[in-house]
C-alpha cells in the first residue's frame, strides 16, 4: 500500500504522495464525485488541523492563517481572486523560508486547501503534503498507522461535507453555485485513462 511512498522516501523527494498512490485511491474516488463547493468546505475544514499544528511551532507567522481566511472569503464572494491568490502564494513562500520539512509540508497543505476554491485539482494537494508531513514526523517504520488514520479522517469528513454542504445557509461566490461545471479532478483522471 505504501510502495510508492517508500520509493519516494528513498529518493528524498519533497512530496511523498501522488494521484497514483495506492493508499489514496478511495479518497481520490470520493473527490472525483463531489461538487466544487463541497470540496471547498472539506479542504478548508481539514486544513484547520495542519494550521493549528503549524501555529503551535510558529505562532507569529500569520501568512498560512491569512491564506485560509482570504480563501474562505473568496468562496463566499466577499474578496476577489487576486487577493486570495497572493495569500496562497504567501503560504507556500513560508514553506521555503522556514527550512523545516514537516512544517513546510504543512504550509503547502494549507496553501493547496485554499487553492481548492480555485479548482478541484488542488484538493488532493492537502493530503499529499499533510501526509508527507506525517511520514517525516513519524519516520520510516512508524508512519503507516497515523497516515492510514488521517486518510480515514479525510474520507469521513468528505462524506460529512457531501451530506451537509447544501444544508448550510452559506452565501457562495457565483462560480461555486454552478453545479453543471464538471469536476476537474474527475476530468483529469479520465484524461489519464485514455
């Protein structure tokens, strides 16, 4: 189940998970079935844990939190894309500046969670990076259980948001209301199969 992760770990890759990771197959399938706004709710919700972990170590670094806040505002139509995009890029910049593999990966996870507002294909960036942080934190022989637990958590939260997003009385940005637009993650998968 973690063969590709082990190979990437040996090669010292920065990101240890991908769309082809066996352990993410179920989650990827669930993501491909969702409306864009459901993925936005899921990503912003799931990004709270890496944000809290990051802020515990770096309490004065505010850019990752700002990215999530601006992206939520973007999803509600109260800020425009350029402001949110700048904040997302700033969150990614923190990852490079701190020179800390675990916490840098958490910053990238947060950035991708926010970027899910832009397009569904960013949703998997959250697990790619947060799970990478778990592997780095727990080490080669000990990461499997926490990674499996986190993937299970992602799936449960995604099912929760699938069932509840439209029950909430949220104001949405116009581009997130259109349910006729195809899920870009699903389109990407279909394109790879051809």
